[in-house]
């Protein structure tokens, strides 16, 4: 993956973050998401790729842009053909309600290397590099918890598991509490939560539970870059969703390992904070028409992890000055 492309992805997620950040706490998640989508799509037009959106804002009849199958990039002769997974605003409820950890995120890989995940729930387990190889999504919560604690040289009571705060996770919560584990609940956006397992200073050791399958692929791309591990299993709610999986060439009963979700090592990933979080600062309005952003940029081929702090003078970027 060309290193210049990797850095250009930071500009793509910065653009989406800058455009959606003014909507923090204003109770209008659709407006915030729309602003992020438009800015991301506009910036992609400047990137030297021949890209196809494989995970985006929905089907062609559901989204005006960044829809699944849309061709994006400048698409010049000889441009690299790539799959693109996007979530211009992961955490729309967080932005609407003035809450933390909303991000703008994109992953890119050579054509055919990103799973074309259907828009349905996926059961997930994710860990960082030190616990790679010790978890199994088919094993019990207790077995995985003890395996992760051992790999990290911790007591079970010192281990922290992150999950979406949803009633569907009540059984997992009970089993974790019965074992004395610590639990960190999140209200929205499990992409950044999965990524946190790769950073010791976040004090997150494992992600468990179900969330969106498209977000699972985005998280898997980041974990692939950082040497972590993720497994997933699609959770079709009815026969119609099962049939859709099969039509897309996915066995709904198959356990999806990291290489099923993201193939190869030519993976690039970028995430920019929109609202403040434990891993990424949100967009900061320093003074009139001057903002700061923080972006995480990953490249699987080299294992490079970059945090980019940028100052943006919006007078020189009038499309973001709202």
C-alpha cells in the first residue's frame, strides 16, 4: 500500500470530522452524519485511487453518496484498484447527545481484500497483540476471560472487558460479574472500543458482544495493522437475512477469523476523533475558524502506528467553516 495514500486517508477522515464536529450536542444526528458523508466524499475525489465502496452508508437506493458499490477516487489511468470501507461518523448518537468517542473512520485494501459484510449484527471478540491466539468465539465467556487474563499476566479481577450497553448483553454481563471481571460499557461506536484493546494505556483488554457487521470489518482492519485479533459470527435475524448472506457468498454459520474479514497485509486505516475520547481527542475549536484534530493512521505492511495532531485554519478551508 503506497505510503502517500495512507497519509491521504488522514485528510479524508479529518475532513469528515471537521464537518460533523459543529453538531456536537445539538440533537441532530442525521445532520451531523450528512455533513461527515459529504465532506468525506468530496475529499475522496482528490485521492489517487480507483476505489469501490464495499462498506458504506447503505445500498444505492438508500444513500445519495458513499453507497455500497459506488466508484470513488480520481480514477486516473493506472490508479490502484482498492476496496474501501467507510463510516464517516461512527457514533452518531454520541455526537447528537454530546458524548465521547465519536470518530470518522476509513479502511482501504486492494480490491477483493475486505469482506463485503451485510448490514446486520455480528457477534464479536477482539483482543490486542499480547492476547492474540488465546481466544475462541465459540468458547464460553469464562474460558476466554481466563485465557486473556493469563496471557496478560493479570488476575481475572484486573481484566477489563468493553461492550455496548445493550439488554442483549445481559447474559454476558452476568457471567463477567460472576467471575469478578471489570466491565466498561459504551453507548455507541464499537470500532474505537476494539482498537483500544491494542493500547495498554486505555486499560481495555477484550471486546465482547454483538454490534454491526460493517463496523466489525473496519475494526478488523485496524487490528490487522496492529497485530491484534478479532473473530466474528454473523447473526441474521431471519431467513431473509440468511439468504442475503448466502447470496453475498458468506456462510452465515461460519466463524469469521481476521483473515476472513481482512485479507493480506496491504491494509491502510485512518480514524479521526470527532468528540473527545480516551484514545483520540475530538475536534477542538481553538479560536474563530481555527481547529485542532487528532488522527490515528495505521499501515499493516510496516506495522507503523501514527498519531497526527493537526491545526486547521478554516478560513483557508471555507467548505468546513459552518
